[in-house]
C-alpha cells in the first residue's frame, strides 16, 4: 500500500469538510425543503436536528476515519471488525451513486451561469429549464462538470482538494453575504423574513410525521453524512487534531451557509411574488430564475447567484469523488491521476440516464436519499455507539483536553438519540422507494 497523503494544515481539513457540506444540499436543497415543510417551523426542527443528531454523527465518522487512517471500507479491517466493512461499502456506493446524478445538476448550474449573463431564461424560466434539463446539451455539461471535479481530485489532497477548497469556501460565504445584503433592500422582503424566521409551533405539532423526518434527513444530507466523505477526510488527519472542536466548526459554518441561503432565496421570491412551496428538482432553477428575471441588474445577480451555487456544487463533488478514489488508491497499483480519470469516466457513464430523463434523475435521488444514505449513517452510529465504544471515547479524547465527561455524554447520545432518530428516518424513507422508470 502506498504512503498516504495528509492535510498540509488543519485549516485545510476544515475548509475541505465545510466545502463538502455546503454544496447543493444547502444552497439548492435546504431553502426548498424549508418551503415544502412549513417554512420557519422546519428551520427550528432542522437546527435541533443538526445539534442533537448531525453533530454527534459527524464526530462518529471522524472517529472511524482517524482511528483507522484508511479509506472508509478498509477502515473496519484495521479496527479488527472486518464484518462491518459493508457499512463503509454502502457509504462509498452512496457517494458514487449520488455524484452520478449530482453532476447532471452541476451541469445545469453551468448552463444557468451562461443563461444569466445573456438573459436567455428571462422570457420564460420554466420553458428554458425544460429545454436544457434533458438531452445532448445536458450530457455535455454533465461531462464538463465531472471532468472538472476529477481534475481537482487528480492533483491530490494538498495540491488539489485542500488548495481548491481554501479558495472556494471563503468565496461562497462572501458571495452569499453579499447576495443576502442585496436581498434585504428589496421591497416586500418582510414577508419573506416572516415566513423563514417566525415559527408556528402548531405547524410542527400538526405535521410532525413529515417535518421531523425531513429535517433529520436534511441535517444528515447537508453535513455530507453517509457518503463516507467524513471518514475519508478524517483518515488524512494527524493525532493532535481536536475532533470535537473541528466537528463543531464544520457544523456551525455549514448551518450558517444554509440559513444564509434562506436569507437570499426567500426575500427574492417574496419580493417578486413567486410561489415558495413548489419544491422539487427544478425549484431553484425555475423559481429563483423567475424572481431574478424581474429585478434590476437581474443578469448580474444571476451570474453571482448561480456562480456561487456552482462553486458550492464543485466543492461537494470533489469530496464525493475522493471517497471512492481513496479506496482504489489505498488498495490497487493505480496512481491518483489514473484513478480519478477512471472513476470520473465511470461516473459520467452512470449519469447519462439522468441527463436524458428527469424521471431517472428523480429515481436516482430517491434511492440515494431513501436507502443508501440513511442505511450508511445508521450503520456508522450503531458501530461507533455499540461496537467501538471505548476506542471511540479514546479517539475523541485524543488531541483534546478536559473532554472526559463530554466524550461519554457524546457516546451515549450516539447510541440512543442519534440511533433512534436515524433508525426512524430509515423506516420512513424506505416507504418512499419506488421502481426505476423503465
């Protein structure tokens, strides 16, 4: 096995992890999950889910990765539990599966950056989306997006992923802050803020069966949990890093960007009278595009908004690709460049059906979100909470001081609250599975 790369700096690890977490899951998925599930009521449940479920689960993935210092599949071998390798395999498969269709959505974002600059979608946002979402152009842009992701991963941990995300993450935050500041100046934004920030607790009580699983699922998705990404990234860490502090930093920044996206999207939509409850695959493209088309400087705003989404999408894509690449590099005599190109090619081919049909893309998304992702997270938290136990506590304490009581509290949270919440999400999510659109 070749010598493994490591992060050049702790900041590099944090930036890469934040970059993975703040992708389309926050800027594309979060605002419209919020709209579909009661607005601010969903936001309250989501914030609780990040704190009580997402953060402990994130730390569980860190523990496995750094303890083993290997990719997400072989990590269980090094931890002397080879029968648990299936958990890592499900996570790696989830990452590959998700990136295959995620790259198609990334291709749409590229098209919308260009469409914003030319004003091409201003005359009919819905018709524009229908025209570019499927077919040869969608395939070509899918190829461009996956090729860009593979090129970054091919350069390695320090020169590729770390260098790219140190530039991407500050850019995302600065651009989103600028967009939120502009949105605050629009007429009628108060209604948008009220929808996003004034929770009606009766809505939570009346729709708990829908709101709570959706919020838990969004917390897991937005933190990149279940894809084996955080296991992989943590495997490049040194022993002196404080895992708990890093986890809090990543979860806090990730949540900040998700909430910031709400401060951009909802004022834009309400200011232009665009319906906010129409969530779905095309929501950000049709709804936000409709709002931008009626604003002064709409073209400039569109380039900035979709440019930000594109940077975020790439930062997540390279993490999904790295989880698969790490396994191949650790186990076979292929160089990183060969591996990134080979896996990128496989991902391109696997994503072609989604580029040809929205029905296929929706099916891929359902399988990822309702089967692979929750199963992988459930396996990780069960393993750490009930199998790894003492080793997990020791790993959390490594590099930290005064964390004895907190580490025990964290472990019991993982083995009870987190396990029950994720298990319930798995049960609910499985009901959403459906046959492929043959």
